[in-house]
C-alpha cells in the first residue's frame, strides 16, 4: 500500500512540476501529451481526477500557460474553464 501511495505521489508531483510550455504549437502539444500521460497514469493507479481535485489540477495547469494562450483557451471554452 505504501508503494502505491509513493507512485501516486510521484505522478502528482510530476503534474505539479510539469515544465511550462512556450507559445509554439509543438511545445503546447508536448505539454498536453505529457499532461494526459500523467493523468492516465494516475487513473491507472485508481486515482480519480474529478471534483475538487480536478478543479485544482486545472488551475495549476492553467497557471503554467502564458497569458495569451490562457486568454485564447478561456475565450474558446468560456463555460467550461475556471478563471
């Protein structure tokens, strides 16, 4: 059980410490791919990324984006993104 918690913590730390992308398409794509891979890893460990945890994750990841990218995302998905 302790080993599973360590694995879950490693995934969460990796998400928290994920490198900030620049505004290029390839950097944003790489950021998205890495983020999705880490979230799938958490889900494989039976960690649900929903509710408050999901909202917190969205805020953390949005903070990694440049203001221009964040504005464009918010404009496109107004009703689904926390500001």
